C-alpha cells in the first residue's frame, strides 16, 4: 500500500508558508527591507526604512509595492 504525501502547491496561503520560502522569492533589496522591519519592532515609515537599511527611498518603495504579494 502506497502512502500519499501532500506537497504544497503554488497557491498556498502566505500566512502558513514558512518565511524562508517567501524570502527565497524576493529580490535582495526586498529581503533587506523585510529583515529591517523584523529587527525593528516599531512600525517604520518608508523614509525610516530607507535610513535604517541604507537603501535609496525609491528602492524601498519598489520593494514594498512590488514584493507585497510575496510577503
């Protein structure tokens, strides 16, 4: 008798997807934005994110808007 193992599909719920899987699909700058947010418990504005991550504001804005679906 074969046992069937379930494999996660591409439409998995983002809240149940491990963070490492989500981060694997992000650009390096988006990963830095996520890690910056993770290390700072308080909510940060885009300009504060740019200052703390040392990324240009435009890059932070792009990471937040274009990689929003992945996170």
